[in-house]
C-alpha cells in the first residue's frame, strides 16, 4: 500500500539520484539540444505514439535486442538535422571512456538514443550551409550537464511552439514512498495544452504546489469543455503558432526503481497517457510524440511486481502531464511567438 506521495525536493527529473541534464542552444538559429546523462549505464525503454517521428537508436531499446543499457538520451530541435546532436554526445562520452567496452580494443561504444522535434520554420536563421550546428550543440550540452537546469526557452525547448503559445522545456518529479520518478518534456505540439478559450491547462488536476500557476484548479463543466474542444480543433489549428506538420513533443521518464527492458517499455507505454492528459489532440499524424523511460536501478519494486509496476506507470503519466504544462508555463515570448504567461497576465518573467 502506498503511504506517502510528494514532489521531489527540486521538482525536476534530477531528483532521481544519478541523473543530470544539460542544455545548449543557438539564439540565432532559434534551436537547441537537451541531453539527459545518467552517471552510469541505465536500462531504458521507449514508446513512439506520434505519426512523424525523427529518431536514432530507438530500435536498440527493444527488449529482444542485445543492448540492455544506454549511456545518454538526446532531445534536439532541427528535425532530421538535429540527429547530429547524438553524434556529438556519443563522441563526448567515448572520449571519457563511457560506453560498452570490447576485449583488447581501446575504443568504447556509447549507446545514445535520440529524438528530434520540428522547429525549422520558427523564424530562426537556418541558413547554416553544409554544417548544421547540432553536433557541436550536443557536446556542449554534455559539458553543461548538472543537477540544476533551466526550464522554458532552454535547450531543445528554445524553438518549440505549442498550440497558440510558445512551447518549451518542462520538468517535474514525484516521490512515491521510497521510489522517485521524474519527467522532462519538450513541448512542440500541434495540439493545445489548455482548454479552449481559457488559461486552464488540461493537466490542471495533476498540478502540485502551483507549479504552473493554477494551484491545482479544478475543471468545471468538463463535458461541455471537451465537446467545445472537439468542435473547435480545426478552427484553433488555423490560428495556431504550431502549424500542422511542424511539431512533436518529447518526454523522458526517469526512475530509481529497478526495471528490466520489458518493464521500462511498459512504463513508457503507460506514461504516454500523460501526454493525452496534457495535450489535445495528441499523437496526431503531424507529431512525432515519444516517451523514453530510464531506470537507474536503485530501488526494488514491491511484490507483486506487476501491481507495483502498474502504480509506477500511473504516476509516471501524471508526472509527464505536469512536465508538459510546466514547459509551456515557463516559456517566454520570442518574436511573434507569445508565451502563456504574457497572454494570461501572469507574474512578469525574469
């Protein structure tokens, strides 16, 4: 029986011990990279729900494959060009002998799954010629990795757009008895994170300690709002900052629970429902929505494990939803892309 549930000390994915996050971005290009670095190789899983993913090394995370641990996960802007960021991270790790070693060979092979969002039409200078900036940004993000990191317009969230608002990078955490679960999300969604005509986040019922401005507001007349959202989807898309075909939201769940690859995959599937709790519509043909799961393997699941895994997946989805709302809430206006807080006259952003 679960006895205690509360957000972690920093309310960040790095509340999971052994996880660091680094950002690097280019203000001129209006794009960036975020790297999630475990201190040690970690078990990982992935679930791809969107119809337009841009990924690297995700097939290696299948539970039937040889790879049973990874060394970093990379989120990047730049669509297919952003996949270069993982090469930068791979080289950075290899230079520090972090990767799988082979007998009598000096070189190691880091495993670095990656996913990218589409930010090529957000107004930044994408005329980079023959050499996109993402390889360099990948290694720079590794240099910046720490337990404390910025939200909103940082890293891969710099060029993100979400519905009618500026998108961004968000994070949240939860401690469930002795197990910690955290999420980091980069929100670049075709769908909206708020109820139509309001400043209320779809994720409002899961909010903790006013982390995205609402102090846990309840949603009144939810059925009516849902009907309005369904009928207004087409109209709202026409005036959206995030244009169809130019999207993708990315999320990673980290936990100190001991998971095998199949269990990590199950948590990724369940945590994908957190996107559905925070974005409407979601997993569209226009989005490459992805959820990764990373386990540092410190805390055993209680018996029966299937029940403990079910509870963990449920809370992982909640934390995912909260991280998504925080990503939009913490973003700042850039050029014509207006932030949520400017739109709703929240406290001035520093």
